[in-house]
């Protein structure tokens, strides 16, 4: 087996946060007295210091040709990790070994000089990566064609739109033959066609040329289709490292039960097989302590693919025969028929609000994961299935 191209051992990054102390309550006489005293001495705000670990004891290895997704919610430490690996930020502790050239695309404008033209920045970036002018010239036409900025090649990049900036920056990073390509969420700036083209290019250089890709995105569809492996970060720590299909449910915090914000959410397939097979129903129950909601409350559920595409949404107050008028309510039950969701894991958001015209009192995103089974439908008839579920809704009473 080839030696790892990236080795990270016990990596930590520590920051010191400063907080200004909140002023005490003061009357007008105190303000006037303080102003008078300040004429004779200098005064400065009082600060407290807090230590913050953006990365905490992170360890992993990555092999040549791996396509690895770095995932986690906002503030998990993903961008900090990429900046450390890109040698932009010094670690506070730990050891990193990278065997090869690294190209990073971490934010719009990374590595570009705004006063230089697109043409000049291509050669500048190639030089930074250690390439000769001849090597850069041999790739020049491919870069320009991929970025689709021919008309503006001799225009200073400070006049580029953010989309043009990203297209050119990605084209440079992908074509100038680094052994390791690090890409942050920046691809989200581009349009959908460019995102698909970029994912295809990363797959091509990873599979065909054996380059290693580290990819950060909140688009789980892109992560799922591109990355073979994922590293899940939470509060600076590695929570899980493994195959993408195994890590994504952990990222969503999904299962068939969830408790959050005083709500309990469960999903129970009603088919004897214990699966939500085509044509069968699943009972989705949202329960709470009796008396939490006055009569007139509303409950909503929304179903999405793991990639984030909405499949359907149900609102209790629009369901035939539903009523939340009784004061003894302790929950709500939706029964949803599987209309043909085959071999596609789905996730649910649930929301509760005291009445129709106020914001949600409780909103649980990614509350549950369901795995529809494929029993009960012929594969060649999938195209005939209309993805509009039949559903009923009832209030639960104490």
C-alpha cells in the first residue's frame, strides 16, 4: 500500500478571544463624574480573555487519490483545518506531513492579485506552485477554456464578478497539477452548470491522475456523489471518519427517534416488514408535554432527499378532518403513504407553532431519517409513480 499523502497527528489550533465587559448600571451623575475623571487620566475598556479551541486533537491519514469530504455544521472547524493544511495558519499543536504540492481554493480571490489580469494571475499562481513557464503555457489554453473567461482574460481580476473569479481560480487550481487539491465551500458561488463541471473535473483528476481531493461543502448531494470518504467535525473534534454513506446520517443526527426543544419525534413503519415499503404508511408522531400548546396550534413536516431536494410538505391545518381545537392536545400524528420513494434515504424537518400567523415555536431540521424499502413495486414501472403522498393527520390527546 502506498504511503499516506497527508498525515495529521494530534492537531490543535487555539485562539484567544477578547470580550469587553458589560458596563454596570450608571446614573447620570456617575456618567458626569466619570467624564470629569477621564480628563485627568486615561481610561480604556475592560476586557476578559477566553481560550477557544477551533481544532482539538485532530488525527487522520489520507492516501493518494482519495476523495475526502470534510463536513460539519457552521463553526465545526472545517475552514480552520483547511487553512492549517494549506499552511495559511500555523497550528498551536500537533504534526502535519504532506507529501506533494498543495493547491487551495478556500475563498473568492484566494491567490489572485486584484490589480493583475486573468492572464497574469494564471502565470503567478503557476509560479507559486513551483511550475516552470513552459509547464504553465502548456496548460494555459485548457485553463482559459474551462473558466470561460476568454473575453476578459486581459482585464484586471478586480473587475470580475464573483462567479468569474471562482471559475478562473478553480480552473487554475485544477489544471496546474498539484498532488493535493483543497476546495472549500467557494464552489457554491458558481452557477449549477459550473458546479457540475467542477465536480466532474475533480473526479477526473482524482480517478485518472491519482490526485487527492479535500472537499468542504454544505451541499450533501455533491458530497454524496463525489466523496468516497468523509471526516465529520464537531466543535473542533473528529466525530466520525469513514465511508460517506455511513457518515452522512451521523452528520444529520438522523434516526427513527429524536428529542429536541421539548419535543419527541418518532417514525414507525406500519407495514409488518418493519420497513416503509411502497404503498405502505409510516406514522410520524410529534409529542410534547400536555398543556404546552393552546388550541389552534399548527404542525408541519417537510420531506427532503439527503441532497436537500424537497419531496413534499404537509401542514396540519390544511389536512382534511384535522382539528387542534381541544385543549388537551399532547401531540400530532401524520400517516404518510410511500408513493414510490425507492432506495433513496429521505430526511424530515418538523415545525410547531402556537397559531397560523406566528413564527415557529420549535423547528427541528433534519429530525429523522427514513429509508424507504423497494418491496411492492416493479423496477420498470418507476416512471409511472407520481411522488405525491397520501396522508392523514390527527391530533393526539392526553
